[in-house]
């Protein structure tokens, strides 16, 4: 059992490493510009879902407003780069802005529990949309017409940044899970009061989790703007996009390291494949897949595979024992 | 016109808006409380009921009274649909631990809502559907200088009566008591012999029939469209959080609070920022009373 | 004498030769012109190489924008069938047109991916923007980087034309301008002549296009001396917006005209809700009356003024064909209000391909050449003359219309009007 577990992790690392290398050489070899675009958005949503899962999956706080961190990062980066301080400094300065925002937010919001936390964070998305689109902030945010940065061909650079971001986010989630911090978060998810009794500093842990998840999401926002060069507020702060990190994480399997990655892969493939082949009922097909995954697999696709493996393993062991017990 | 004091009318109209919010949230709220799942297709069910009401009302085949009868028949029809929906799509989730059931329900109901949207858009077109109250003979009433749409008044009256009836139902009847017991402590209720599957099925049917009523009135008051369901569900989330999920009259209180907050802030402060002000009020209420305005 | 007669002979010969050359040149030029410029039916015996011009776009078949443009797909198909039935020959090639329309689901990220696909993988020659200016803005970098001309359909806003973009253009006037070109310029012109209103109120949505129209119209109203007594921009709400507060405020102010700059279905909601609250100004003006506007309001729509780029009584160029295509597509111009812009775009494309063949015979069908031709267009459209200006925007403006007894009638300018403006 231990051996299998170990080899599985090694196998995952090996496979992941190969995948990253393939994606890294992709733009020079097999990947068209369209393919690069599709994978870029896949990576952005993968890192969004992955970073969402630090709070949603590990800590058990469903943050429906995760996209606000993405938006703050995006706008902070845009405003900095329009101040002509260069992309490098803009990327670097955007991160503390998002972290500070998350820290400030965590003080009131983390007092809320479960369902109430989810709805309060969801409400925040609308507030941010309102603020950046307003006439008052239009001189720096571009108002309803969206924020625009000096157009350069940043697509390749942003592709690699997105790839790096996804890798770093995934590794961080893995490291967090295996650390004392991660076990603390899991104990909060299982029972916050008991965790507190056992000496977990729940307030600090939750706050840290929120800040870490916000930093990754904010960075994703920065890369997103660098790639697109123009982003209108309602296209990132609308309802469809708001729910996406959550649905992708749920689809793949929330609370597992590779779940969000699988979720975004599945989502992108279905989405792009369907849209370009059949022009009708694409929404319906995605809906049916959500429905089936929701019914069949509590832990998303990853959970489904896991239960199947456990069942098969159990059956084979049963057989073995049956064979052994034969007189 | 001069006789109409705008302030009184504003307050009255914000109450009526609150009634609409409550109407579209009540079914969502009881399903969340008793069955323990989020029905993200609730808004879409409201929309579909509105669509059916629209199709019946605008058909020229039958006299008006028969059309009205058919529209009213939508309510038991939706209740039956709710029972079937629970049996097929929700029941399997309820065997899981509550937390997993809640998360799975998000996927299942969101998936169902996407299917519903696509089927509608491809069979009835994407345009908004709406009926004017004139065409149904619903008058605009003027009382003491205050002008009120009777459709809105009807919505508020209905929701107040429905909330009170539900309140009584939950206190007095056996099924109602079972619902209350489940919403307070699921395991203890099961231990005491409450029929959990049946109760949740009935609750679901009640929820969808309330969605049907919401749709019928919404198509008269505002409009219905294939892709407007999810925003309505999100609104319902805000309403039940504001009112608190602890009580049957929570949605009514939450709806009126949200309706008044939006309308009054748009009138007195700034129409652009009023959705934001509503958000700030929502968060402030939650921080002061982390389980909503109405306590258990 | 000899010398002079010799000179006379050479003179006559020279004259004869030059006349002959002139005749040959004229006749040759005439035939060459026929062969290269005007489309004509070619006998089946002549086998010409085929050149396919690919046009790519996305349409929102689902999501919040779907009620505004989901059926444009049908029009694209009708046009494609018709134009390919014309057997068009340009620069000795049989030209076919192929329109690809994908579904962006009202999702900007998806639109970006699909336009990249259209530009790089499907290698379309010309891109047409989706409905919303939100998306149109985000697609400009794709057109610029991949050097594919992008025609803005219903999407145009000031910032598109000030950034020095080289690959985008539109047929529409710069309607965000606060003077002659404003969205409702002709409407305010008409009001000035009629001179009945004293006060006006503005309610609009804070989005590109609607916000642009709102601001340009406030300026126009002030210029003609109307008193602007209410002016608010709202956060857009695509689901079920409620206007109780605005309506109550307007009721207290009682303006002569209420000018609504929102998408048609939501203007209709405003008017419907106002009616329910017992408020009816002397005139409603909505910047859009398409989509669900008329079905929502029924008789309440009577007297509402609005504007449009084309009505069936226009008779500039190919109006009959446009009507026939709408018929084939099963579309009502009163519901899919901006479909005329799609027709104008197709007219622009055909004209640009023809112009490109004349201007640049060596490389007629290249994207650069077509882009150049699109930027220099001077042509007639279903909505009148179009001259594309140097930043990329056009000259096609709007005419005011009024809904009278369920019909849409043109009320201004006098040479196009088919009914008289009804006002208090």
C-alpha cells in the first residue's frame, strides 16, 4: 500500500514534469497560435481553480468571490504599467496590493461561516465591477470601456508566465497539503471548533490561506491583462466567470491537488471542441456533464476515479482472500 | 400627479419590489433549509414557468377564463415536476454526507439549469417574454393619491399569505413539523423516525410550485428570458442570507430589506452606486448578525 | 512642297494611328473594365479559377447577449447563398464568399480564443465583430497582431479610433461625438424644428455604445436649449432590472421627454414599469427598439421615438435584395433591429474586394490590399452613401422613427420620411 502510494506520487510528478516540458516547447513545435490561446486560457482557469481550492477545498470555505482577487490583480497591474514603471515592477507591485486587499478583507469576512461567507464574497464581485466601471475611477481604470495597456506582443511571454504560475500554484497546494499548515486547514474544514480546541490558530490559518489563494489569483489576473492588453470589467467580473473557478474545481474534484487541473482540462476541451464543431446545445452538453459528474462522483472526476480504483482493489483483494480461504 | 407624495409612493413601491424578491426566493429558501441543498436551477424554473404562462396567456385559441385556469394549473404541474426532480436527481445526493451533498447539488442543479436554458433558447428563441398588466385586465390602482400596479400588489399579498401559511404549516402539521425537525438536526430527526426522503420530496415539490407562482407573476411584472435564471438565483441567495435561513418568514424580511435598500439608496444617494450600497448593507448586516436578520 | 506633303502624310498617319489606338484603348479598356470591375454572369464554357473570400465572426447564441443577436446566423447563411448564386467574377477569378459564424456564448475569453482561431487557423480574410463593444474592444489586438481586417458591426466606441489601429473600420458615424455626428443628431435636429419640448430627462446604462449615446445626446439637448432636468447612468443589469427609484424621481420632475439609452428589452422594461407606476411622459425616446421591445410593450409602445440606420422605404442600393434576404432568413427587421448593419458590412466587403482588384491588380485578394480598400471605401449602401474616414469610422448615420399604431414610420429628414411626427 505504502509502495503503491509512493510510486503513484512519483508517477504523478513524472507525468506532470513531462507535461510541463511538452507545454514549454509547444509554442516552438506543435502548438499553433490558436492552440496557444486555448492553452493559455486553460492555464489561467486552472491556476484560478487551483488557488480557489486552497480556501474552498482545503479549508472548506466556499469563496464565490474568488474572481475579485483576479480582478484586483488585473487592475493593479494595468494601473502600474500605465504609470510607465515597466512590466517587471508592475508584476511585482501588483502582488502586495492583492495580498493587502485579501488581508483587509479577511478581517470582517472570515468571521462569517459556510453559506454566509459564500454569499458575502459573491456580493463583493458586483461591488468591484461597479467600482472599476464607474465614472469616478474611469481616469485610471478606463471605466466601462475597460482597462487598456500599451499593446505589445506579449502573448508568448504571458503564456510562459501562465504555465509557471500553474506549476507554482499546484506545487504550493501540494506542499501546503503535506505540511502542518495544510493539516491545520483540513482540520478547520472538518470541524472548526474541534480544531481550535486542539490548538490550531484558526484565525491566523484561515487568513493565511485566503491571502495565499488571493496572491495566486491576483497574479493570474496580471498575466491575463498582459496577454489580452484590453479587458472590459464586465467580461471578468460577470456571473459566468465568477462561478467558473468553483465549478471547475468541483468538476475535477475539490480538495485534491490534480482535481482543478483535470477540471479545467475537461472544461476547455469540451467547450472549445463543441463550439467549433457544433454550434448549438453546447451549453446543454456542458450542463449534462456537470449533472452526471455531480450525480456519479461526489469528489468530481478525481473522486470518481479514486472510488473506482478502491472498488476494484477491494474486489481483487476479496478474490484473493476467497482463493486463499479455499479449503 | 401633484397629489402623489413621491416619498410615500417610493416606500410603498420598494415594499412591493421586496415582495417580488421574496416571491422568487421563498421556494429556494425552504429547499435549502430542509433538503440541505442549493437548487441553482430555481431561477430557471421561475423563468420556465413564466414562459409557459406567457405562451398560454398570449394564445388566442381559448377564452380568457380558460387560459387563466390553465395558467393556475401550472402550479400543481410544477409541484409534480418538483417531486420527480427530487426523486431522480436529488435523492441520490442525499445518501452522501451533508457537505458532499451540498457541493454535488451545485453541479447537478447548475448542470440542469444549463440544459434548461439551451432547450428553451433553441425551441422558443432567445428573446425576453413579457406581458403587460393591461392586456390581462390588471388595473393600475390609485388609492389616496398613491399609484400602485395591481400585479405588484398581488405579488406582495401572495407572498405575505404564503409565508404566513407556511409558518403555520410548519408549526401545526405533521409534515411541517418533520420539515422543521430535519432543518434543525437531520440525524436526530432520522433517529426519531422522521421519513427523510418523503419529507424532502414534498419540500422540493413545494419549492418548485412556489417557483411556478413566481414565474407567473414575474412575466407580468418584469420579464422572463432563457438566460436570466442564474442572476435571479443569485438574487435569491442574497435575499435569504439577508433575511436569515432560520425562519420561514426570513425571505420576506430579506426581500423587503433588499428591495428598500436598493430603491431608497438609488433615490436618495446615487442610482449608479445603489447596487453597491445594497452589497455594503448586506455585508454589514451579516457582520452584526452573522445569521441574518431573523434569528432561529 | 514635297517636304510639306510628306509632313502632311505623316501628320495624317499619326492622327490615324492615334485615333485607332484611342478606339482600341477605349474598347479594350471597356471590356477590361467589364471583366474586372462589375460582376457578371459568365457562360459555363469559361472555366475560371475560384477564389474564396472567408469571412469569420462569432455570434452570441447563448448568454445575456443572445436575445440581441442570436439570429444573425440565419442572415449570414441567406446572404452567403445569395452572393454565391451571383457567380461573381473579379480579376478573372470566380469569387465565392464563405461566412463562418461561431458561438461565443456571450463570454469574452471564449470570443478571444475563437477570433484567434478564425484569424490564424481558419485563415479568414475578413473578421466581423460580435454584437457587443465589450468584446469588440478586446478583439482589436487580435486583428492588429495577425493583420486581419476587422469590421466593427454594432460595436463602436471612442477609444477604438484614437489608438492608431490600422486594421479596424466600421460603417457607422462616430456617434459618441457631441456634435453633428451624435447618435441622435437627426432626432434633436427634428426637435429643434418642431420646438415643442422644454425639458428632457436622461437614464442610461454605463456601457460602451449606450453610455456614448447618452453623453452625446445630453450635449445635443443642451446645445438646442432643452433643459436637462435628470441625468443618470446606471450599472447594467441584464436580468431583471428594477427602475422604481428612477421612475419615482422622474414622476416628481415630470419631464417632457425621457431619453433611455439601454438595450431595447430593458428600455421596454423601464417604460412598462413606469406605466405600472402611473408615469407617462409626453414622449419616450429609446436608443433601440429591437429585440423584445415591441412584443413586451404592445400598445404601450405607441408614440415612442427611436432611431435606426435603415427602414424599408429607403431606396438607395440593394434594398430589395436586403428585404428578400430577410424574408429567406425568416427575420423581422423590427426585432433584429441592427441586421441592416450586417447587410452594410457585406456590401462593404464585396465593394472592397472589387476596389482591391482595381487598385492592386498584382495582389488583389491579400488581406493587406482588402484592408486598404476597406479604409478607402466610397460607396453606396442600403442606408445611403458611405465614405470611410481615416481613423476607420464611416458616415452612415441614423434616422428618427416613431412607433405609430404598432407600425414603425420614418419621421425625419423630410426627404426620407413617410409619416408625420406625432407630438403634443
